[in-house]
C-alpha cells in the first residue's frame, strides 16, 4: 500500500513540472531595447553583429552591488571583442528617482560600474518586457543577446563567464541551449513543488520514510538530484539517519551547482547544535566550510560579527581549538567595527566565548 502511495506522490510532481509561465526563453528574439534614462557611459542598444549583455540591478539590492566588480571585469575583457555591456536599474523603491540614481552612480558604489548604466522610469518597460517576460523574479539577473539578436543565455551574472566565452567564440549551440533551458524550467518547477509535501518528513522519526519517497522521485526524475530543494531534503533526511552520508551528499551537491546553497547546510548544522543533537566531527566541519564560503562569496550580505561567532561555534564542536579562537577573535573585531559595538552585552558574549576557547 505504501509503495502505491509513493508512486502516486511522485507522479503528481511530474504533472506539475510541465507548468510554464515564461513568455521569453532562450532562442527567442530579443525584445525591443528601450531604456528611459542613461546614467553612465554611451547610450546604446542591441546591435546586429555584436553580443550584448543586459544585467538588471537596483540600488537597494546588496547582491547586485556586490556583483559590480565582476561585471566590470567582464566588460573590460570583452568590450574589445565586440561585446556591449549594459547595467539597467529596475524595480527601484518608491522615492528613488532620476536624481537619486545619478547620485548613486556618481558615488563610491557606482564608481565600481565600468560599463554603460541606464534605468527604467515609472513605465517599467525593461522590467516588464525583458526580465518580467522571462518569469524571473529576483535580481541581479542577466541576459546575453547573440550577434543575431537572439536571447542566447539568461541567469545569475556570477555565472556568466563560461556561456559568454562560448557565445563570443561561436561555440554556443542555440538549439541545444534552448532545449536545455526548457528542460531546466521543467525540473525547477518539479523541484519547487516538492516543498509542501516533503516538509512532513524532516523529523528524525520520519526521515527514513522521506528517503524512500526521495528515492522513488529520483528514479523517475534522476536529473533532480542536484536541484536546490531536492538536494536540501536529501541532506536533512540523511542528517537525521546517516550524518556521514549527509556530509558526502552535501559536498557532492556543491560540486555540481553553479551557485551552491551553502546557507541551507550551515542553517541545518546550527539547528542540530541548538537542539543538542550529537553529530560526528565531519558535520561541524561541513557547516564551517559552508559559512566560510558565504563569507568569501557574499561578504556584503553577512552580519560578519554574528557569522564569525557561529563559525567559531562550529569549530568548537569540531574540536578545532585554534580555528575556534581565530574565528571568535574576528567576531570580536567585527563587532567593534560596526554598530554592534554599541551592544555591550553582545560584545561581552563574544569576548566570554573567546576566553572560553583559549582556556580549553
């Protein structure tokens, strides 16, 4: 009976996986390029015979600002190869108008943008007809238009380097990439659809059953293995049943993802500590590695004092005294550098932990 239930459960995912709300996909003609304001560089558009990068950002978006240097490096490398690079501000918050945008671009953060910068107005043409038409919700988000005016690639600008190189060199098979894009959208929709049902297996006593359901799903859709939510639930269930396998699964997943979701792992490791769940050393080392990756890749998005404090806690549980001390030292330093310094209790807490690790 349970086998029948699991089979039905998996079949339901396959059905929902075909739902598509995207109007603009890889291989389509690029929409009309219409930018309301030009803030920096030379105004331009889509030119036949040239590759074009269109990246979407906003002044309130920390990840967007964090990506300015990377996109500038791309522009510096590829402009001479016939590539136009545009950063278009969209979906700004109420009250952010042309004056605010001009001040931002002229300021220290905007000085890191070494490419042409433009912005939407209240009509939101680029937001609606470019990013919005793809079904993409978040930013930063980038699109590459090839020399023939076709959408060749779209995704997070951090992952733009490899496809851009192939597109510029003429080694990008647009038909293959269109089919891949459609399949990725299908798989992503299945992956998202499992959340509400898979949450019921996250308790330790039910994780064994959760692994059975996952196994059935992956037999039907093996390409889901390294998708965000499928990988997350795999890690959670294994953490509850076989922690060493959970560590191996997480590291394997990281190796297969363009942008690993390290935070899901570090959050789960922190949860096991908060619940006094005894784990092998490898789990705490994994959590520490996940936190360090976040610090290295997203320093602008982290509460550095709190993150280093948590990192020290992971190393403490991993019985690595030296690294625990080094991380807690940084927690104290970062707390003194920021507004956290006004919180005497927080600073005292970090200092107390530091002394504790030193006394071990």
